[in-house]
């Protein structure tokens, strides 16, 4: 059994209708509960929850303090390659987007890593396009051997792999894998992924199952907000999380909620999400699940990130570059998407401290042990 078996028992339109039918009484009932189920998540995601935003924010803040304390983990993406065999309508690395392609060499990777170490980072997120011939398992094994001596925590956001592949990478230092479904709407998924291995909706949907069976320490979930109705997509993310926690209970989980950002020639968002709605989503996830880590990237504006720290966020990126070699090797190469918050890691760390929180630069679990 995989999540596909659970997913197939739900119909998108029925779920959407159920969310939009929730009433203020449903929201009030959800907020009054000490533990919340999937129906409560629907209520907290619904338009009916908008007038309750202040109460949701206060409860989310309290819940986060109880579980995570006043710490924010800092991480940074290290883009290794922009080569990609997929056509994705929203991505600057899409196969049909004519741009110079490059994959970093070992020496270039170490130069980028040294730049990140000088910024203070101990947690790095490795990112590539999906090009199995160029950046496949053997490349990932080589990169992990290169970087494990230099970083306390290594995450990856690359193409979905088979379970045996993950089982080879874990002993080499792989801690976390992020795999975003992009959207749980089958038809829209196919529309936005017309060519390449990523076009296989079911293979991507069951990737977290393969990660769980491979005993990867932490799995990251999420959708690209803007491709479809965000409330429905984010309910399915919550459903996916609940299934995974019950099935692979020894694994940890995180959720990201990237809003679609532009690149030259890219598809505009089908659905716009306001800042208030993003606050609602962050709080809804925290109230639904006290244990899940919530991550906010530099896609969001300075103003929003300044105010999001107290909402329920547990990790943030800072000083991010979304192009291979973007830190020192080739700063002017084409980025995957536009960054909104361009402040340095030192500035973000100072912001976190100014709000009474402690920036954590290295492995989350080790840091929590030190704080206990």
C-alpha cells in the first residue's frame, strides 16, 4: 500500500466543495479542540476562517513555542545543475527554455561550499534540475562524499529516485529529501508537466513512500501555490502528511508553501494567494500538526518574512541564489525563479535575534538537544 491508495478514495471536486462549505461555527469548533483532524483542517483552510485570523495566529504562536522553543533554523540552497529533461510550464530550468546549461564540477562545488561556510551555514540544500544522465545517482553520491565533511546537515531537492537509490545515499550523509507534488490536481498536473519523467503523476506521488521505506531521516512536502486552488491543494498536503506520519512514524516531516514566482516567459499564477491567506495557511498547518516543521524561503518579501517568524515558522533560507554557481562561480547565470528577500544571512540572523529568537545554523536535532 502507498499513499496513492488513500489518495484515490478522494475526489478533488468533493474536497473543494467541502472546504468552501465550512462555516464560522466549524472554524470555532476546530479552534476549541486540543487536537484537530482533517475536517478541522478543512475549516481552518476555508474562507470562513478569515475573521478568525488573529486567534489562529496567537494559537499557532503558542503551539510552536511549546514544541520548538524560540529557535529558527537557517538553511541555504546550493544549486548544482540547471540541466533538465522535463518541460514544466512554471520553471526557468524547463527543457524548452533556451538557456546555457551547466553542471558544477567537483572543484566548483567546493568553491561554492566554502562561500556558504564563510556565511556561517552548516545546513545546505542541494538542488538540481531533473537530468538523470548528467545529474543522476552517481553524481549525487560523488557530491555527498565531497560535502559531508563540510556540513552538519545535507538535504536534497532533486528528481524522485527509486528506493534502492535512496538507500545508497543515506549512508553517505543524506539527511532530508524534499519532494513537492506541485499540485495534487491530476489534470492540471499533466497540463503543467507535458514532457519528461516528471509527467508521471503517480511516481511522484509515491516518492515519499519510497523515502520512508529507505529510512530517510526527514521528508519535505508541499505544493506550488498558484497552479490550482490553494485551499484544496494544501488539504491534500495535510492528508499526505497524516498518512506518512502513521505509516513511517520514525521519520520527521516538514512542509514548505512556495508561491509561484515569475521567470521570463513563465506561466502566471492561475490562483493568487494574498499575504493574509498565506498567514492563514501557516497557522492552519501548525494548528493541525504541532510536530511538523514549517519552512519559509526567500521567495517571500522582506516585510512578510519579518512578521512570519512568530506565526509558526521553524526554518528560513537566507542569501539564496537559485542558479548553479550563483554564490561565487558564476553569479550572473540564469536563476530558476526570482528571489524577493535579498538580505544577507547575517541580516536575517540579526532580525531573528531582534525578535527574541535564536538562529540555528547547524543540524536541527543536535541544536534542540543542546537547548534542552
